């Protein structure tokens, strides 16, 4: 019949199946965009059941349904559990191998590994009962280290998120990075998870990190959350010339200059070195730089370091965020910093400003006047102003000051000021 012939059109079949598939994005991205990560997990699981039913309906449905079923994984669990049950065992929220992996096991693995496009792997969890995914033991990663085919294990992977990594699991990142990889996110253990030996960024971790640009030269989105690796991270960043998003810790001046000249960079989050930017770097930052930048998020130890970075800089971001982490007397220096923003940022593009001082040693019960925010009145398209200074900085604000802000920012939607 005509209806059967119609649904056999591959493009149409794919579109229909895509309607019942989980969102076409990495699980890590879906969690970040969702207000409730647990709902994301539930949706991915429930929608996969529909795809499995389609894959079992008839042979012509099998391949496209399986491609969508395996497209985005929130862990290695599905790949492990598709292998014979005699190979693995489950201990609460942890999977372990109980025998050697055979050639037949690898044959099953290869039926699915080429279908995976993104992977989120959480290497450890503090509370197994509250874990969002099954944790694969180090023995599994070690066993997967010697496949009867050339690495990588997931040859078509384009997005890899490796979180809560330990010194034991960091080395196994190399099993999954591919030449096709465009998004790479590697995160150190959360502070709440540091119940064993602390993570130390040593020579073996440095070797793995420095090899990543060779293994995956096409990275566009790089998120690397380690504060012990300034030199290595800076070297790696300078190997990529098409980055669109970078989120990392402290980087060198050479890396900052490299990033400033990238025509594709739209998102940048980093920490400035604890020393002032050199005069030579300031001069180079005076040229047109960060031409495509939309979101700039800078952390620093004190206002003086930040002012030195901004002194010659002219940018046109939509979102601007500054976090001052260890700055004594930072609150009193804020008016000069805010004035500098007015001179160095495009007045028409800026829509969100976030200023945060997190060091509780600084200026207890310091105060600044509402007039300190007046240089920001030049940003007529401002939609959000968020000023946080923990609980020790008071902003002297009255009704007249609020009215003045309302008139200056007619598009304002969100205003957060701690202690006024």
C-alpha cells in the first residue's frame, strides 16, 4: 500500500522516529539546560523504551531506531549491560566485570559502539543511592583498554563529558577521544566527593592532557575544570584555532592572547593569573580582540588584577560576569571597576552584568553608594544586574536610586543586590 511505501522513505522514517527520541543533544547539555536533571534522566529512559519497541517492530525499522536509541548516552551502563550477563555484576549503583572480555563479547559491543555520538561518564559518586547513573568500576575501564580493534572505543563520538574524575580514571579518557570530537568537558571531583585521596594533577595526567589536541584536533567547545594545570591547559588551548567556547581555570597571558584573536570564540570563562597582566600584553589587547565574544566570565584574586586586564580592552559581549575571590578591600574598589566597564564595553550589546565578591575576609560591613552603579546607566539594553558580596557589603540604596535605575534601564527584568 501507498502508506507502507511512504513510511519506507528513509528521511521521513527518521523524522518520525526523532519525534519519540530523546532530545538531540548530549545528556550533559540537557541536564545543564533543565531546571530538574532528574526529569531529564526520566525522559531519556522513557523515550528510549519507545525507540526499542520500534527497533523490534520490523527489520526496516531496526537500524534507524537503534541509531537514535544509542545516539546520546548518560553513562557506559547501556553498553555494558548489552553484553552477556555472565560478564558483569551489579553492586548497588556500581558495575563490575567478573570475568575476562572475550572476542564474542567484543563482537556484541561493536554492534552498538559506532552509533554513539555523545557520552557523559561520571567516574565516582559520594552516595550510590542518590547517583543519577550507574558507576562503572575502574576494572571495567581497564578491561576496555585492550579491544581487538583500533581505538577509539566509540569511533563516531562528537561529544565527551568526563566528570568526577580521579587519578585512576583520568588516563582512560584516551579510550574515548576521537578525531570527530567537537565538545570535550573534563571535571575534577566536586568538593563533596573528596572523601578519598585528593586529585593530584601529576605527570601522567599532564601527558594525557597534552596529547588531546593530537587525538582530537577539531574541538570547538572545551571545558576543563582543574586548578593545578595552568601551563598544560594554556599549551593545549593554543593548539586549537576554531574554538567557540572555553571554560577553564587559570591560563597564561600567551593563552589569553591566543583566545583573544580567535574569530569564532563566543563564550569564555577563565581565571586571571594572580599577577598583573604585563604592559606588553595590555598593548596587544588594545587591538580589536574577542570580536565574536558574547559571554565573558572572569574570575580573579583582586580588583587590581581585573582592572589591569580591562585597562586597554574593548569588547561587545551580551553577558559579562566578574568574580573576585580573595580581594581585600574589593568592595571599596568597585566604583572604579564599574566605571571602567562603561568605557570598555559596547553600550548597545550588553544585556547582563554579574559582579560577585566571595572572599569573606574582605571589608566586613563595607558599604558603597548607589551612585557606584551609575556608569552602568549607559547600557540602555541591560536586562539583568546581579551584585553579590556575600553578607558583608552594604549597598546604600533608597527609593530615588531605584527609580533612577528603572528609568536608566527600561528593559530591566532582573535586579539582585545583596544587603542594601
